[in-house]
């Protein structure tokens, strides 16, 4: 909950937020204009953001602050900070399940994952996590920042850390890009929100739906614990009022997930008006106590309940338990608990039964805790400790959680005898655990549970790749520098989950070229590389020594792409490195999924690009009339001597021949406010511009007045219409030039004219 028109902006000479917003909108209508440097230098600098850092909507504002009254007084259209936290990425529609390309074909495709998620988290201990929860983008704090990379299995992503009603827009962006719902959290709601004692309840419901509509998210996770039955009945009516209001507005994706600290489905998914299949919420989270969990702090309050009993309730009342009942798994004390409890909900790998979905809470917390406990033991030979090593190790742990202990989602990942013994419950069939304390570790710490099964052993992968064109640069949403078109445009670390590409469906489904008969320990390795990128901060790395005995195939993307509807359809790869001649592109077709078609890259049309990159183009005309169900990469060599392979893939494109479309210049660029650093060398600025439907995102650059063409410094990339610049250089003449350039969804669109504005330093 957050700051609400709390008074004058720092350094704004008494200008209120309402007045500031009016000026900003007027400037947007006027177009590009020079703006004098604001005197906005009063007040202390916000952590990591400067004096002009936009305040998170409805964030607490000091002593005496009344969250309910703040909500009732709040209108985001009058808040000059609100546009900086809007998500404009619409939720992508997912393709239909296709068992033949699933990592485990027998899995039921309906059950999914609902997560209570961090957007970011500090990797170094001792840094308050709240520091990053309300940041859309930025440069990492000391020690690095956690940026999640696997969203393939999620149906619902709840912005949890900080329990804010408005989820981080970067989390909304990446959820929607991957086809998942993004929910804010209403934590222990104030009784005035639902009982009508201060404001009529329907009016509050309208206000809640308005927030979701304006900021671009899909509804709420309503966390109501320890209330009376009468109060819970009022909360359920309030939930119904929000859903009715969203339906009236035509918000088809609006979703309420309900949690009351219990496992009684008669309350969690209570029928509304006695109608079969009609409940107050859309889905429910069962408290972790369903599995006899006894976690740290004597959590949890829900009584044990058998998943089969939950299924029976749902079927008797017209619900599909696989779609509405999410069984809670408390994972922040240790992510290995997934393997101990999830098999009771879904039989791993073969789909023998599936009683509901999995609610994972909170994976990011658990992975960070595990990282801090094991980071030294997981350093590679000669690898120094630090943020770079942490990012690699955290990526390994994340894959182990989602893809299983082998880090391959197509493997069985079943526990061995010792691991199975570690999963056995204690006395009275209850799982009793303690929280991990590095200073006093205990055998009962949940962190000691092994990670065996991964999410992929229970949940079928999802995909949104169902129409041309499809483009990815394997940009994970973080990096040590930033690249555009193969050139480095900023040489500083950064993070922004909101511009993460659609990453590979399977991380990493690596098999022998001939098929999955062997796990093939000596196969080529695949991972993200941060040493170079074509666009963004990362690329896909394929490394190892290739010989006749270890030909390798890598499953990248699950798709449903009909080639027949696209004249001249092509596939393109942008790559560089050693051993690229051994690569080939693999296409799995829906009409013959067991026999991929392999297209050699050797001999493909090649276009030289900056930075040593090459774009290879492969025509897909021979496959007209067929549907691509998966995209793979393969590598094979018949040479007796091992072939060193060290390849970076910077871009993959499938679609019509890219046309040289020129993007229009951004409209309405203006500087809302600007402030210089104490030494006068650097400036921060708040930029706004008008929406451009054709733009996938906008890149922001800055240069000192009089700078040459190569002196433009990339400041950031965003999918919205507002950006907070933090590192613009101030020239000797006291001026700063800011540039905004739109980029399209295609790989070869011409940059087009940027919009520029000059800011005067005073």
C-alpha cells in the first residue's frame, strides 16, 4: 500500500502531485520541448534511485497513515508517479496442449503452478529485500540481484513480497508475456474494505477493480486469516462483488484466488447462490497443513486433508479440481519439500492421478537461502566468489527446482533410497522442520531436504508461441552490459525482468541426437551466457567437445506454427563462435513428432553483422502445409578428432521474411522533472511519452550536449510510456540530451528517427 497524493513533490516549489500530473499531460500533448533543469534537489536520495525516484503507488507514507483512507482517496490518474508502474503488456494466449512434445507425454496438461513470487531479491545477506520489491528496473545492489528465469509452468503469478495490492509491473510484464495471470495481494484486509462500515462495499470493490484495470494486472490473491465465519462470509461477498464489477467492465482475465489459512474447501471454494460450478473466488490455495506440514514457527494452521477428499468436494460441486484447487507447498525454508509432498497431489511423470495444481511459496526465498548455504561448495574450479558466480549457481538451483535434480525436465528425477528416506515423515505422520540458521544449523532444517523431482515432473509445460512472427534474443532480463544490434551501448550491470524475452520452454532438455535413449553425460552443455549478447544482456551458449559419439540435440521451444499461411516463411539464427558449422536447426512437425527435420546451417545464406555476429537464413517453403510443434538445435560431427564448440546464439526468428520497416519517431517526449548530482556531473530525469502500438519497447539514451554519435549512453529499456533515468551525463555547457527510440517486434526493422529533448542544468 503506498503514498497517496501526500503533498508537494521534493523540490517542486509547492506543486502538488495532482498539478504535476496536469502539467505532464499538457506537455505530452505539446510534443518535444526543451525543459530547464528542475530545482528538485531537496530531500534525501532514495536507496538506489535518486531524489526523483517515482514512489510506488499506495506505499505506506509514515506514522498516522491510514491505508484504507488512502485507498479511498487515491486515483492513479491524478498521481504523477502512477504511469511509471503501469504494465502495458497484454496477456498472451497459450497454444493447445500437445502430448507428443511434452517432456513427459503422459502428464495431465490441466494442473498448473500458482506461485507467490518475489520480483527481485538481493543475493547478499543483510540487504533489506523491500529495497528492491518496488523497483521496476535498476542497477544491482552490492552482491547482485535475483532475476527469475523459468515461467514455463505457471498459470498464476502472485506479487507477494511486500504484500502490495499492486504487483511489481516488471513481474506483470513477464507473466503476461508467458501467458500467466498476474495478481496483486490483499493481505489481511482491513474490515472496512468488506463490511460496509465506512464506505459501501460495492464502491470498494469498484476501486479494487479500477486499480487492476489501470495498472494492467489481473486481480488479487485475497489472504484472509483468523477471521470469524461471519467476517469470512462478508469477504466472500466482497470477492463476488469484485468479480461482478470486472465482468461488467469486460475484463475477461480478472481472477480472484482465495486463501484463509485453512484447508476446508467448503469455505475456500464455497458455492455461490447454490449454483453448481459457481464459486465466490475463481481458485483457492489450500494451506500447507493439508500435507501434515509442521514448518518453522509452528506453521501452518490448516488441518490435514487428503487430496482425494479435495477432489471429491470439487466434483460434487461442479468444479474441476485440477483448475481451481492449488495445494500449498511452503518452500522458502527449503525448496526440496516439493519432492516430499507434491507426489501426493500429482503422480510424477506418468499422470496416473492429478488432484489439483501446486501453489509454490516462495521459491525465490528458498533458492536464495539455499544459495547462501551452499555457494562455496558449488564454485567451479578457479571460479572466484561474487555476483557472477552467484548468478551461475542460482541458475543451477532454479533449474534443479523446476527441471529436477538432473536439471533436465525430461528425466524421471526420482529420489534414490537415501533421498526417499529423507522425505519420510516423523512421528504421527507429520513433517516437522526448522528454519535454517547459518550460525546454528540443525539436521531438522527444511533446507536439508534434497531436491529430486522438479516441477516439470508434475506439471506439463506451457507455451504462447502460436503465431508468426516469433522472435527471441535469449535476454534473461539482466546483464553486465547492454547490447543493441551486436554493439555494446552501456557498460554497466543492470536488471529489468519486464524486458525478459520468452525464454526456452525447456531448461535444459538435452538429449542424444538420435533420441532420449541415454542421458548422455558427455553431451554438449547449454546455458545462458553473459559475456556477450546480440540484443540485451545475454545469449544462449552451446559449449563442449563434439565427436561422432556425442551428437546432441537441444529442445528449445514448444510451438504451434502453421507454415502454410505465411508466404516465404523463414527461420533465422544470429550467432557467432567456434564450431558453428556443426549446428543444425531442428523442426518437429505435428504430423510426425517422432522424426524431426534437420536443417544444416552450413551453406545457409549468411549476413555479416556488427560484433562478429552472422545472421543465417533458412527457407521453410518445403514445409508448407505443416505445423511446427517444436523448435530444436542440433550438433553433430563425423570427424574422429573432437571438434571444440563454443557458440553464442544471439537471436532466433521464425516468420515471414523480415521487412525493412522503419519505426515512427516516438511522440510526446517530455521531461517531467530533472535533478543533477551534487558534483554536477550526472543527472536523473523523469521521462514520459505517448503510447505507440507498433513498438515492442523503447530504449532511452543520454549524452552530454555536443557529444558525437558514438557517445550516446544507453539508460534503459521499458515496455511502458515512462522511464526514470539515473545516469545521464551533464556536459560542460550544463546541458543534457536525452533520446528515445522505439523498437519493433521484428528482427530487422530499421531504427527510425528518435525523439530528443534537451535539459538545461542550472
